[in-house]
């Protein structure tokens, strides 16, 4: 899984998508928690976000049709990691996500 930075409001479009091509979401769902946490950590670090270690993760409701997980870092910071159809991760936080969904 690759990662990119925060979504820009003008680049986010609603999509009707159940599962990314390549089964990336299913792979995340079936990973042992430690491996999933390490994978999410890598996406967060690659996006240049601050996190020393992911202590826990959980799948959440899809974001604009794309599978998503929360990743809670050792310092308590929580990131939202969203997978697109190519398995590329977008890393954001709740405030950025809310602003993007409102178009602001």
C-alpha cells in the first residue's frame, strides 16, 4: 500500500465503489492486528504525518465509497487512512476530513 498526503477539497469526488481493485481492503481486513498497525503506520509516515507507532486500528464506515480505518498512534493522535481503488492510502485527520466533505 502506498500513501499520499492530505486530500485537497477540489480533488475529492464522491464515488460509488464497494471494493478497491486488487483486494487491498480485504487484505487489510484479514491481516493480524499487528501487521495492519504496521501497514497503517507506514502509510502515515509516508504521508509525512507525525506518529511514532500505531497502537490500535479499526475499520470505520467507508469515506466517499472508499474503505477506511482509524489508526491511533502511541501519543493518542488518531489518523484516518482511506484506500482508493488502486490501494493508495490518503491520510487525514477528523477535522481535515470534515472540512473536505463540506467542500471547505
